[in-house]
C-alpha cells in the first residue's frame, strides 16, 4: 500500500527502463552515422579478395555477425576454409 | 514436420492505417507459429523505417538486410537473423537508410521463393499505407491478416486493403483468391459495453470477411515492445493467449474465437456465466 506520495516518486516500470536503454544504445549508433548501408557489403568483398589472393575459397564462405553494445560493439567474421584434400 | 517437399506459405500482415498493431501482430504471430514447431521467418517491408528488429529484440545484431539481398550484395542466409529464444524463428530486417524504391517486384519474388524452400511460414510485415511498399508486401501472399481497430478510419482502410488484396496481387492476377481474415486489435470490452466502441459483429458485418481473432487492449503489448520480446514469448496475458489462438487458426486448427481478458472474471460475471 502506498499513499501520500506524489506520482513522480513512483518507480518506473522496469520494462520502460529497458525500452529507454535499448533506444539509447540503438540511437547512439544510428546518430553517429554508424556504418553506412554499403560498409558491410564492401567489407565482405574486400575480405574475400584478400583471402582469395592466398587461397581458394567460396564466395559465400564469409559470415559476418555484429553485436552493438553500450560501451563497445563487436564484429565477428567467420571464414570457412576449404577442407584439406587427402 | 516434413520440410523437404512442402512449399512455405506466405502470409502478409497489413492494415492500410498505421499504428493499429501490424508489427506487434506480425512478431507475435510469427513467434507463435515458430513455437508450434514451424520454421518461420518474419520480414520487414517498411524500408527506411525499420522497426520489426526492435519489436523482436534483434536490433543490435543487424548486419545485412532485405535490400542488400535484393541488390545481390549479400546472401539471404547472411541477412537472416536467428532468434536466440526460439530456434525455429528468424527475422529478415529491412534497410534503415534506403527508400522504398529499393524494393523491386522481381527482387521480392526471388527472395520469397527462396524462403518458401526452407521455411514453413513467411510472415510479411507490411508498411502502413497502400502505396508501393504495402502493395509489394501483399503481392505474393497466399493469405492475409488484416489488422483492424474497432474505429472508423481503421475499418475504412481495412476495406480498401481487402479490395487491393483481391485485385492487385499475384494470386488475383492468376484468378485465384488471397485468403483474407480480420484480426481485431485494441478491443476494449468495457467501452463496447457502454456503447462507445463498435462491436466485433459490427466490424465483421461491414468488412464481410472471416475473423481470425480478437486481441484485447492489454498492458502486455507495451511491455513486450519495451523489452523487444514478441508478446507470446513474454509472461502469459490476454494478448498472448489471443495471438497464440490466432496462430493456431492460421495453422489450420479449428478453434472457436474467444474473448480473452486480463481481469479475473468478476462475481456477477461468474454468477451469470458470461464469457465475453
């Protein structure tokens, strides 16, 4: 039971706080310009080109994953190398 | 579930009017179908104003999008984001930076036919309006869920959209029908009881299409969007039960449409056995 307190002293619903935090992280990335729409396709092409100079790999052997965080973001690049023959 | 021979079904979630709950409904129905064990993907067609990623909580993981795939800059498998909560659920986000002209009919068709090969259900989350984006979202649909609020402008727009579904889609051009059903959202029984809000029967009488479900106005919907959680994956609520039932009906189950409520039934209601 709660009485005698004005509205603003009430605790914010935790889900509202989660919404604000998610928006802050996302909009910080978006407003910073973030990587433009062509960054990832170009990055992928460049990575493929570099690796192809040294070994034979498929065009779809590159898998790029991203996790945008509050303090830092991580970019995970997986390259599937051809199985050794023999 | 045999997946090899079956071609996936494309279902568009549309409405004409904005803000009636399309994205919430697409996310909830997609997640509910995935929970039923079907491989399901939800696609955002709202190019330039992407929001499905936020509603489904994958916004931090978008690398490639629908437009990158259409333009040949990424493979479909690279753009699909697997949900971390349900194995059978994926999201195909759209681009935040391009405009609607980046979508082409041929591009949409080829992405959808590729998805049909590996998914059981492909849910297209349409942008508001009846322009290009909305028409492309519905163009290759086998079925449509028309999200409607019991309110005059929403019902009118739904009627427009129902007309387009039977005139401007691929199926319509081939002389086949798109199976369209109404999903009534933001339903408020208290306001219906006082005569302030049109009843379900009123809306159905006007639109003359079958009812897929009734989603009551529920606090759970805002909570789920705050958390980035399709409403059916959050704690049980009237809204989650309503979406689960709607998904079951889409999936071919013969379930009677019930009016779910977040409030426990009152003494008088129990006494007189009222259910709705």
